[in-house]
């Protein structure tokens, strides 16, 4: 047991499955009217998986289409709709919600020693709003979808597109309110509901990252909302502020859009970084190196991330001088990320490393995030960007961060907290196999795209010169392996929920208040509010532990 | 952290000040100060907003956290305005290399 | 802590009536405890609500902010056209409306004070007064919009401008209607909230020392007032008259 937490808790004997937990009630009503943050996390999990599946099918169709230089599977209009729905669903209906609404909702109150979030009914409302937004987007998709790209650039989206822009934009608009509510909830929860003794600098780093993420959520998302409203109105009425024929400026749209969308990518990655901090410390049995630096780096990324949006607009006719300012600021925002990578790596030094499945995802994250982050710096250099903007280089860059970084972290976190969520362990051997498959498949899918982009193939085209084919074929091959790597957890997680080995309260011998309750946790998390007296990640007593995880 | 309300007089005095500032902004609206019209108008508006925030919204006497929350939105709006205007205002500048 | 949903096991149609009752019930019956179960005490609950409302207001600043950005960009680009357009706004109505909102804000502050002092009757009247003057604002807005209509200043519907740069002037009026329209929606929501609060106050909900809903509704109303404080000079006094 963690000696730093003085608490009277009902921890049953090792390996016992806690009866009478938050999952005990089985009625539909108890799920649809729940205000329990743990159940809401699970509701979100199912919803985002649904959209991930649709977006993955779109990706698969694109990858098949790209096998041949002249395409053949779909028309160019359909291809445009495929990459649009892939982007819209992945960004707004999978990546942005993923870690905060699933793992964050589940774990945050427990990490704080609280019974629930500050506004549980709002929490449930946010899920319903999310579902409504998703329904609108799905409606748009069913009726033919949108072909503007997930970026909705004007004047195409406002004036010339013949597709269902407004319903798709409305879906994203509505989902945005879900994000805002989650952000408000987390900010207030972290400020107001910490257990006695849990000062800011005793918080787990996952909490710091969720806090920074929530700040971005509440400050950036409203700008997206008003922008989507404006393009919808302009599309309906033919009058607005983005039409150059009427004296408007299409670049103003880009300013408004990217003011949100750049910080949005930090909404996506920061929670992943928080997860990695948890995994690295637990599975090296060591305190994080430079705790305060890592926590403050999250805040720095959140703040600086708002100052760099113009790097998406270097070739848009934005002023060169503004471009220079944005370029310098973009270099600056890489620094706190670098600090984190350094600190994670330094944590590994002289650690007692246990390569469980989460600990395969964690270093994978670090390596892939470094590649993605460095190529981001290439793009931040004005002169380089002129050459590779709108090419596959950009696609490779952001997939390294989003998939290689974010999805990897999500998988790592899901495996790490799975025993807490379900009370059972996933099968360790299959977990490791899937992690390996995704790492290999991912690199094969996306590394060739860096080469393609550098060689000049533009993005969002489904036909290309034949000399590029070998790279496209490699990429599609990689995508099939990646797909297998993602389907495997789907199967074994479902299996393990009923048949997995019983985990007990703390199978990883981790520090952190969430491990001081039974698995699965009771409805109100703790019998009594814990009191925190020591620093986080104190593994000094548990260094040489044997994490016995028999695989099936 | 309490936000005790003020005596009723404070609210009426604030209201009087707000009306005065409204009259001021109105009358200056009829005077040609060129570029300064917008600056003065904004300055008066900011003053009125501050009065509402400090007294009606009880920022005066509030905790540091609430005061921070109150200002953060405005600061972020200013970031959005300034960097965007930075683009628009420098578009016509002479290029670096000829 | 009682778990209301703990008793049922089936999902029959009667259950859905039960569900509806569970949603409506808390609004009309007095709560079992003033403190929601996730909070330790009343003070924590109040602090959380206040912080939550302020964070929400920050989101509103950025929501309106997008429109303010559009206004700033185009006013700097088309200063003369914006000035000419601004001359055609109904400054008298706009000015009176500003005073109306400022007065309603004063009444709201007094309502919060009455709640804290547990003066139920005063609270109800001040809340009704706030809503009433909000309504006056909306009525005057309607009159104003009607005048804009008869003057052919409404983009999309009947916009006509016979002087220079009609496109730029139309952008002004597009922003004018977008900004005042979004603001009017917020005022309308506020009026409803005040009326609901007045009704709850009438039934004694805020005389037990727990008046947080009144406080945070007040914050919202003052914010809506502040937005108008900026809209008035920017839209109505853009060019000197």
C-alpha cells in the first residue's frame, strides 16, 4: 500500500473482484440517466469508438484508392468526401474527446480523492450534446457528406460546394459545446474538489495535463463555434464577411478557424502526454524527473499554443512579417514539449523497467512524438513550408503526432486503467502483440508519406504520377497491419471484461489515489475522503516489485 | 471565499457613474476627434465595463482566482485581435528583398 | 447517500413515466439537502458554481470575440464606409437601450443583495424588474429593427445603398445584425432565467441562506450588459455624427 496516503479504505484481499461496484446496476435507465463520472466515461468510450470505426473505414477506402496512380475505386468527388469525413470524425468525434472524456472522466475525480466531478448532471448533458452533434454529422454523411476537407475553407465552403456543409458544420458546432462543458467541469473540479493535503504540486501529472487541456478547450472552442455559425449563415444567405466579391476576406476565415484549430491539436496531445507521465513513472518504479518542469511545461504548451496559428497560413497571402512572427513563436512552442521528452527519458535512467503492454506503448509514444514534433519544426520554418505545404509531408507530420502520439497514448492509458475500470486484466501476451503490430504498421503506413511529400506529391489528390506508387503501396500495406493492431484490442478487451483475470485494487502497484479503491470502484469512489501527506510518484518502497501478470 | 454584497447606495452610485459615462460617450460621438474618437469611446466603454465588473459582479473583494478567471477571457480576445491585425496591418509593407 | 435509481429492475413503459417524474421532481419539490452529494459543504458548492460561471463567461467573451474580430478587421479596412453606415443606425434608441440595460443591471445587483439578506419580497420584485427592463430592451430593439427595415438596411432581405461602396456598407450591417442579434438572443435567455428565478424565489427557494443560483444568474446578466456597453459605441458611434 502507498505509505503516503492515510486513509480508511475497504481494500479487499488481493485479486478479489469487488462486488457492489459502479457497474452493478444493469438497467438501461441507470445508464442513460447516470450522473456517475465513471459510467459517463464508458458512455463516451462507446460513442467515440463508433465514430472511430466510420472514420477508419473512410481511411481504408482512401488507402485502397491510392494503391493505383489513376485510382479506380472511387470518383474524385467521393474521394474528397472520404478525406473530409475522415478528418471531421477523427478530429472532433474521436481525438478531441478521447482521453479527456473517457480516461479523464473516469480517473480524474479518483485522482483527486473526490466523489465525482463538480457538475455531474452537466457531465451527462455534455454526453447527450456530443451524441446530438454526432447524429447531425452522421446525417450529413448519410445524405452524401461534405467535400470541403475538415478545414471548411472559404469561399468553397460558403459559396461553391454542393455538399451538405451546414449539417456537418452544425454537428461540429454542437459537439463543440460538449467540449466546452467538459472543460468547465474539469477546471472547477481540479480547483475546488481536491482532497485535503492534495496541493497543486502533489497532483499527478495527468491532472496537470487535463487542466491545461481544459483551459484550451474553454478558450479556443467558442471561436470555432462562432466561425462555423458564420460560414453557415453566409452559405444560406449569400452575404457575409468571407466573400471577396462583396469586400469580404476569405483569409479572415482561416484566421478564425486556425485560432481554434491549432490549440485544438494541443487539446489532442496534452492528455496523451499526461498519460505517458503516469505510465513511465509506474513502470520504471521511479519518480518523474523534474516534476514541476513537466507540470509547468503543460501550461506553457497550452498558453504558447495560442500564439502560433498563422503557421498554417504561410502561403495563404498572409503578410510575410506576420509569417515571420508566427514562425518564431512556433519554434518557441516546441521547447516545453522538448522539456517533457527529456524528462520522461531521464526518468527511465536507473529505473526498474517493467515492459508490460502500457510500457510498450509509452516509449513508442516518445519515439513517434519526437519524429512528429521535429517535422513540425521543419514545417515551422517559413522557407521549408513553402515547399512542403499541402503535401504528404504535412499529412505524415500530423499523423505521427495524432496516431503515433495520441492514439498510442490512448491505448497505453486504456490498458493501464482497464483493470480499474473493469476489475479484470486484459491478456498480456495479446496486449504486447497488438502494441508491436500497431508500432510496425504505423511506421510502415506513415514514414513513406514523408518521402512522398518531400518529393512533391500534394495532399487531397486521389490520382498521382506513377513514380510515387511504390510509396503509396508501402503505406497501404502498413495500414492493413495497423488495422489488425487496432482490431486485436477490441476483441481481447471485450473478452477480458467477462473472462479476464481478476485484477484486485492495484495490480500495477502504482501510486495515485485511484489505485487506493477497489476494482471496479464503488459508486462514490471512496468510503472516506482520503488525506494526502506526501509527494506524488513515491516508488521508493516499491522499486523491486514483481508485477506478476500471467498471460493467457 | 465570500463575496459579500455592497450596501444599496454603492449600486446606485455606480449606476449614476455609468449614466454619466453614457452621456459622455454620447456627446463625444458628436464631436470630430478623428482617430481619437474610437480611442476615447473604447476607453469610456472599458471604464463602464470595469465599474459593472468591480461592483455589480463583485470582482472587488473577490479571490485572486475569480479575478484571474475574469481577465483571462479578455486577454485571450486581445491575443486573437492583435496577432490577426498584425497580419492585416502589415500586408501592404514593402517586401524585404527587391 | 440514497441512490434513487436503485429500486427498479425492468424497463417497462411505466418506467419512462418514472424517469420523467425524476427529472421534473427536483425542480418543484424542495431538495433533500441543499448540498449536492459530490460536495462536502455549502461553501464548496457555492465556490464551484461561481468559478464555473466565470469560466463560462470567459467562453462567451471569445464567442462574441469572433464577431468583434470581424468588426475590427473590416472597420480598419473600410473606416470611411463604416462611419457612413454608422450614421444610419438608430442612435437614440441605441442610447436609451444602453441606459435601460444599465438600469436592469442595477436592479439585478440589488436582487442579489436582497437574496443574501434573505428579503424574499424584495428579491422577487428586483428579479421581476430586471426581467421587465430586459423586455423593454427587446421591445425597443424590435422597434429599431423595424426602422432599419423601412430604411432598407437589412442585408439579405432588402438592403439598398446608393452611395459609395455598398458592399462594404453591407458588411457593416451584416456585422451589426449579427452582433446585436446574438446579443438579443442572450438577453432573451436571461429574461427567461430571471422569470424562473422570480417564480422560485416566490416559493421561498432562496430564503434559506442558499442563493447561489441568483448570484450566478446575476453574473450572466451583467456580462450581457457589458457586451452591450461595447456594442453601443462601436456600432452606433463609429463615425462622429
